[in-house]
C-alpha cells in the first residue's frame, strides 16, 4: 500500500497549515485520540516518516526531518480540567500557550509557560522542553509537568504521572516526554502544576545582575540583553517595593519582557549558571541575546559564522553545556553544522528507549542528537 | 568460584557480609516486609559498583541497591535473593559549588549531612524527609523523596541536575550536569523515582537552595479535622504556596506531646504547622493570609513561633512523630498516598471510617499542603491476623485516594507494597509501556526484580505483526 493510500481515510489539515509545514505526502489533523492512534498504527504499518506539528514555533530545533506525513495536533485544543483551588490544569496539546495563560491569569494563576507564546502550543512547548523567562523562580517546564498522555509510534495511548502535585507512582513518563521532540509519541494532553500570580510585580533595571542574583531572594527572573539588565520581582506590593529599593535602578510596574532574539540563526547557549557573564562576552559581535542569569541559558541570534559557532560550541561543551541551533532562515545551514553538537553519551540506551515507544522508528526519524 | 568468593576478591572480607545476622538485618527496610539476602556488598567506588553488577550478572543473581534502609514500601527488600548493594560507604561530598548552587555527592551521603555541609554557603538541600538524619541521597533519588518543605520547593526530582549511574551491563553513564537542559532524552527524570530498578546511582549532582532570609512558623489549633483540612485548601485557594503546611490529628499530637513536651495542645482535634519563608515583608504578609484563612475556618488558637528555638522544637515534634508513636502500640504501618488538595476534607473523613471499620487506631500526621496523606495504623503484629487486617485497610485507603483523583504514592514509592495496586491508576497499555522502559534499561531484569511493576505488565500486545526491520 502506498503512503497516500494508507492515510486516505483520515482527516486532512487545513490548506493554511498544509502551506506552512515542510513538504509531505499528506498533512493530517486527526479529530481525536482514536483517529490519531489509527494514524500512528498506519504509519508504523507502512513505515511512513511522521513529523508532529503543534504551532511550528520550535520546529527549527534538531536535525531536519523529511516527512512522509505531518500530523497536526490542532484539533486537540480543549481545557480538560482546571482545578484552580488545586493549582492544577489538564489541557490538550494543541491549545495555544497564550490562550491558556490568559485564561489562567483571569483567576490569578499561571503555568509559567514561555512569555513569547504566539502560535506556540502547549504540546510543542512540552515536546521541545522550552522554558519561559520565569524559570529562575518556577523551575523549568519539565518540573511543572505532572501528567502526560501520548500516542506512541505504533498507536498505543499511554498515560504517565498523575494529576496531583506530588507523585512517585511508577516511572516518570512526563519527564521523559519533556524534550523528546515527538520521538516517543504525539503528546495528546498534559497536566501542569500551576502557581498563583503575585499581587505585586516590577521590572527593575540593575547595573550588576550577578550581584542582584546574590542579593535577591528568589527573583522571578534576571535577564540581560544588549540594552541592559533587569530584575523581575514578584510578591506582595510591600515586598516588591523593598526588594526593588535594595537592587536600585529604575522601576517599572509589572513585567516588561524582552522579545526573543531573532536573526539569520537563533541559538541556545547552555552553561553552568555562573558562566553566563562569560558566555555573553563570547558571543559574536553584533549578535542579539537574552541571557538568563542564575539559570545558565543565553538565547542568542545573529549572522551565521561557522568559525564563531564552532568556537562558542567548543567552549560550551567543554564547560559541560551545549550550543544548540534553534532556528535558521535557510535549511542548508543544517547541512553545514550539526544543530545539536556532540551527542550525549548513552545513545544506545536512548535508542532503546525510543524503540520501546516507537518500534518501527517512524516518529521524527533522525531529529534527535546523534541523528536518531 | 562462588558469588561470595568473587565479591570478596573485589572488596575484601570486610565489605562482604554473609553471616546469618547480616543477611537477616539487610533483609528488611523500615517497613513490614522481609526478603531474602544472599550476600551484602559494601562498595566504596563507582568502579566497584560496576564490577559487582558484572559479577552478579555472571552468577545470574539479582542486584538490589540499598541506602540507609529507611524506606517503608519494601523497595530495598530483596525478593529473590541476590546481592544487596548497600551504598552507605559512598558517602563523600565531592564538591560544593556555591557559585552554581549545586553539589556532587556520593549516594551514601546522609540528607541532613549535605545540608549541614552547605550551611556555610547559605545553602541547603531542599528535600527534607522526616528521616533526613538517617536517609541517604541515593535513597532520596531512588524514591523521589519529599518532605514537609517540598510544598514550595518540589520533590527530589526537582533538585537533581545530574546523575552517574551504573547500568545493567556494568557500563557507567553520566546524565545531566550543571548546565540546564541536556540534549537528547532526559534520563535524569526517569531514573529519579525508579526505585533501583533501572540502575544504581553512584553519584548525584544536586541543586542547593538558598536559605531564606526570614521565616515565620505558625502553630494553628482546631476543634475539628475538617476545619484544619479546609484551612489547608483555603490557603492554597487564596493563592499562597507556603514553604510547608503540615497537619497532625489529636491522637498524633498527644503522642508527640507525651514524648517531647513541646507545649502542643493535646485537646485540639487537629493542629496545623504552617511555615512561610522569604524577605521580612513577604513572610509577614503571608502569615497574615494564613491567619485570616484559619480564623475564617474557626481556628481556636494561632501561635507564632517566637524564635528559632521554638521553631526548631515545633519541627522536631513534626519530624519525630513516627518515633513518638511507639508508645501507642508495638507496631505501626505508615501509609503514603496523595489526593488533590480540594479533596482533603472528605478524604480525611473516610480515612477515619476505614480505621473504625477495621478496628485499627488511625493516627495522622501529613503533608497537608500538597495533599500527601500519611495515615498511621497502629497494631500489634503478634496478634494473629492483625497484619492481614492492616494490609486490607491499607489497600482500601489507596483505593479511596485514587477514587478521589489521587495517586498511589507521594514520596515513599511503590516498592513491593503497592506494586499490585498499580492497575488502580494505570491501564494494561500504560503498564506495558512502563515495563518496556524497564526492559530498555535492564533487559535481563537484573536490578531489584519484582518491584514497582506488577507481574505480567509486559504482556500487552496488539496482536499485530511487528513490521519487518522494526527495532525490537
């Protein structure tokens, strides 16, 4: 059976979506879990290469996948269960980050998802393990992921974790799925631990973000861009006022988040937190960046320069970190530079785990480090 | 050569235990199950652990990792004989990196020792199980341990940045590190809480948390358990996540007070221990919120710990509760389940009903803030049928919690205790997926067999042919 025949009976995605995804035989938007499971079974049967698509905002990460079919989660956009008094939210993968956060904010809560949501979906953010700027206070996205339901490469519907804030019941599947880029399964729904939004918040200019990191107790974020450094504070109004005075600088009420850097190539520099100032100093001239002090992450962007990239990557890896390509204007750049860098040790084990969830190896083949 | 001879060849006679007494002692954890030990090995290095795993493989015997043995779910109890690998001698703190707020430690480092070592840097290890003066970091990692302060700080998994682990083939793998977001699948998360069934952790890179600049600790007294439970739900609903929110019922308070004399109100139906941390204006405002919610729910008395000494005394009462109960009955069975915080009131009511139905004294001391219940059932194991009654009541407690939207375990793990209750939460397909994870790590089932997953988990099958050339 041809790939086209195998998927003839399934729900097509809209023409708008089909126009933006990479070229593929078929672009599907399964209407429910059962149909998605059938799609994945069919994919395993005919060995069709599957690219999973949420909002498309983080598709630039990883080796390029030439898919036979693209599977969109656009039909999975419902809020399944929101228990404000429990500070938990169960939401389907295709829900937009911005929509979810706006809904939560109405009741003074947040899932601390990335602040630059745009078309990003919850499932995409989880699959790519993308954390927002507030990570310093609330931890990375994978720390707030309590439960996950996926459809595996061979069409099994698998749930792991639970809908409570504390849980050690079997293997922590949610954390394995976070950052798996669709290689274990299509994320169908997730449960997040929520946080209450504080009454007061402020963005305070700071001269020395490293000192601010030492002085402040639990700031929400400490960001530095080419325009300056800012401490993001939250708490009671009295608390925010006293903290703001302590670090000095001009105070703006509320949070003013920087735009994510953009350029010919966008990168994620990951180093031990104390090396952030060093990392900023090593960025190629003219690159834009948002550095997260206390976290060890610098998202940066600029013109692609293979030598500068190799140098930066060499340093980051030597320091136990990574320098990961997150996006590029031109796909040919992925042919000249490995988007991940040196693969981690233990690739054999990683491959065995992927095989446990995707025995026919149809999900995003080749996308992960080491070309798997 | 015999298994024991091989191990002695590696470790010497001092670090291989095989006497009747030793095998008896290591056959049990702090819970109620007893297993069977062939031999106990006490490695001091990663290389020794790796070699032990290879020796065990050669002899075809299981390997059961063990920390301090403070677990209650039977996770460290060997069910089919084999080598118990006790990591207590791997208790070196290799590095405290204050600038990056983390530490590389051996699995045998005692939880509280790590916090003490980090104290000069104004840091501590946040997970603080009640057994923290005895339990090891390796055990904490294996069980994703919690503690009262996990309410705001999260469990062990939120504090593990990297792990060095010996795999089933004796290979040593390092995952994670000081930099955030390691590339590839995040194996740290799947190893934490895996209860020694996937590998043996030989080093852990753990996050250290800054000590708070200020703290307020409140002791709140109630005339009914419902009011106390409603206060817990109310505080969370008011948008406050305190550092800790702990509850003790009357029987437990009496036992603790009898032993400690901390001035706890023994006539109260329930007490709450609430703690907020942060800068002074923050802790004052947050303490006010807690006071207001407690008053709304008919709190009889709200006492603020005046100084560090009083605060320490209150926490001592909380953390030594399990020792204090010895006066009530010769044996106790401590349970660990979780419900959504909004279900606390009704769940507590049913917990007492189950106790009455089985004729068991039920005492409660628990992490109310995150819905993590710890009912203690008091009994006398020498009384015929008593333990069977306890097990039946325990199973019913788990069923109750799952029915109310909860999970089997919050911080003690599944071990042997709840292995056969996993189906309450998971479908055969879910369990099969978990069994495949186990298989990917440990194809021969060498590590801690018969734990976590019930027998027959790896049997789900679509009945479809596996595609040709598939990865199997």
